[in-house]
């Protein structure tokens, strides 16, 4: 029974296509990371080109949101 569970777990952690087999967790991680990096770079460029406070507050809010998602929450040990 344990061997079958290991095989099923391995099968569910991979996505299969007609041409390739990719790891599900790695694909999700790198997709999220690339979208976050694109958003961060876009906000930094817009903040450097901005002349008004209204636009600054919009892009600084988005930037802090994306960075805040990746910073772990503080914990007392």
C-alpha cells in the first residue's frame, strides 16, 4: 500500500503534456516569482518616471503589497 501511495504522490506532483513532463511545484513557484518580479520592476520604473503624488501613491502601494507578500511575518520564539 505504501508503495502505491508513493507512486500516486509522484504522479500528482508532475504535469504531463504531449512533449514534456514538468514539476508542478516548481512551475507554480517560478510563475509566481516571475509575475512578482515583473510587477516590482514595473512599479519601480513608474515611480522613477512619475511627477505627481497621486501616481506615486498608487505604485508605492502596489510595490509594498508585493514585497509584503514575500516577507515572512514576525514570530515570537
